[in-house]
C-alpha cells in the first residue's frame, strides 16, 4: 500500500490518516519533481547526454533556429 504525504518542519506527514502500527519500519521515497523547463532546468538536462553528443545537439539546435517558420 502507498501512502501519500508531504514534509512539514522536517517530518513526513501523511495526507490521509494511515493505520500503520507504531514502530513499523517504512521506506520514504521522494516523489519525482515536476519538469523544470527554466534555464536552470534545461542546463540540468544536459547531464543526461553523453559529452560527445552535446556538440551534435548544439549544432542541431542552431540549424532549427535558422528555419523560417513562415516557410512551413
């Protein structure tokens, strides 16, 4: 069973009442944050690509910027 919650003053607080027994061991795993498409978020995405591919990606982006959108 999965219980949802949030952090409040450094403590996990369940969003719905739970019925876990006192002292039961649990695993807390942060939910994935929403995608960050700001400049900082996009820079973090670069780490997902092998370094040797970054120049090819940069070149492809430059080529896309040169396309005249009115020509479509």
